[in-house]
C-alpha cells in the first residue's frame, strides 16, 4: 500500500500549532521548500509553505499544496511565488494534495477535485467528490483513488476537461512510495512496477517491462525502488535498511543498491547513514537521496557520492525546532532542484 504524506500529516498535526496563514499573509512552518544547485548542492533560495501535503513539478514551476488548502506555484530557478490559490476546506475537513497530469495541476481540496493551470493557478474545471480519504495520482490521466481501500480508483479524469476519461485502462504505476508523489518509474521505453514483499521481512517485488512484456523480475532486499536513466542503460535503484539480508533484526546499515534494468544484475552498493526513504533523479547520471536535511548526490554509473549538502528547512521554528527530513525532491529546467521538507517537534514520551 502506498504511504502518503497526507496520512502522516493527520497523525502529526492534531492539537499542535501548525500555521499556514494563506496567500495574503504568507506561510509559517513547519514545512518548507528549498531550491538548490544540482551540480553542487548549494542552496539558492528557501520558502516556508505551512504543512505540505502534495507537490508536483511542471518545467520550471513547483506546485506545493498544504493541509490548509493553500496551493502555491513557485518558480524553481528563483524561488519567486508565481501564484497562490486558497480554497474553502468545506464542512468536512478533507486533506489536500496535488498531482501533475499533462499541463494541469489536479488539486484535492474540500469536497472537490479541481484542475488548475500550472503556469497561472487559474481554475479550469471542478468535480464534486465524496471521499474523505481520497488521494491523487497523475500521469496521462488524473486518477482519484480511495485511500481507505488499498488506493482503489474512484475516477479517472481527462486532465484538460475534467471529464471522465473514455480510454482509462489502469493506473500507470504502482510504485511503492514513502513521500509526496511516486519515485521515477519510466526510462528509455522501460517501466518499473513494484510491490511490498511482506510485513515480516523488508523485501520488495521488482518487475521491469517493455511494451507490457516483462524482461526481468525478482524480489530483492529493500522497501522503495526507482527506475532511472543510466550512462549505458536504465538502472533500478533500491533503498534497503537490512544490509542486504531482507531481515528486520536489530540495526543495520542502509544500502542503496543498483541493478541493471534489463538483466537484474547488481552493479553496485553504496552505504548511507540514517534511514533515508526517498530516491530522486536530479540530473543526467545523478540521483539524490535525502538523509534528514542532508542531501546525498550519487553518481549512477559508479555509486560514488558526487556531493553532500546540508539544506536546513525554512519551516523550522517555534515548537518545530527539529530539522525533520525531505519528503519530495525534483528538478526544474534551469539546473535548480527543489526539496520539500517538514520540521519536527522534539520526541516526547
């Protein structure tokens, strides 16, 4: 089952001072967006965004939503706020969320699903919705899923018109995710499908296909995987917190393991500190893995670190004085990437 940041928001925001003052007054923490250079990791700009519950990137615009039903469009190159839309949450407090579908931002807010222009924030269409645990999935179509029933599809919408899609077949990806959105699952004509391998062990079922024909599948140690473009061929990268055993016994080093997408042969392993959960491709040949607010840039060809950069969360402050971690990383068209994180409160018994 997909793990969404919306569920994490529900678990963490009750009764604590979580503030997002909307479009007119600007936002306060605990969430924040940081723009950084993809070649060096150097921070270029930062912006608090309240409590983030969704994100999508369109060329050079990062669209970020908050649990207070505020959606912002931010220029990735400069950090400038391009537009901001504030929705009425309605009588039932649905959590929000956004997804990229073609040129449209699908936004889940109040009792509706709304299509927004990614460049301007202008509302293009609106559909009523009666599913308080709904989540969104983008792609060629905009999928509305029931999060209470194993992410069962409720609607598949044409992103341009908002009408029911006549050619809806199945959800384009079932990648296991532990952040906002899903890891990259397509590269050079190949597509990755994944599923959790079970509760007692930390293993993940990996399947790579071309034109609906499976060319490699296996169950490997780990819990989240991505398909990225490699120097010669696409590569499957997997985060594993069991040191390659798949057994959840005691503490073990976290390993980032790379497999050739066409054969399943393991190419390299790279040890990482802490418990990272996110894999993002930020440039040709480089992936980013955040450990807290330290971003590790890994060379896809060799598995070695290109750089490590500390990017403090601009939402940190008040009772949310712990840095937390990044839940989303993606790159724009200008050599700048964005990292979206959420600061945390100190652990309390």
